[in-house]
């Protein structure tokens, strides 16, 4: 029988595995600043402008994908 701590650990590991698989398969997610629209209103002058964070695409690289690429780069640098 699983204890509560073991069950919680399995759920967290399952979620982490799912997120890494998702980051590997779909590396881009919606921009959090413009909510995927690619444009946002200015603070002082309320005109619509291109989102500076995603450059108007509405997509950003997921944090998990950056971690995967960092690990991959370090692995390749160590094997040369």
C-alpha cells in the first residue's frame, strides 16, 4: 500500500515527465505578457503595439525547453 508521501511523489514525477515530453514535442507556448495575441497596449498612450517580449509572434520558448537545450549543450560540450 502506498503512503501519502509516496503517492504525492509519484504524481509530481508523472507531471514533470509529462511537462518535459510536452516541451520536447511542442517547444513554443503562448506569450504570457500579450496572452498569445502578439500585441499589447502601451501604458501611457493606449495604442496597440507589437509585444516586445515575443516580437509580435505571440509565442515564446517554454522554460522546460530551455532547460532541455541547456542540458543538451552541456552534454555535447563535455563529449568533445
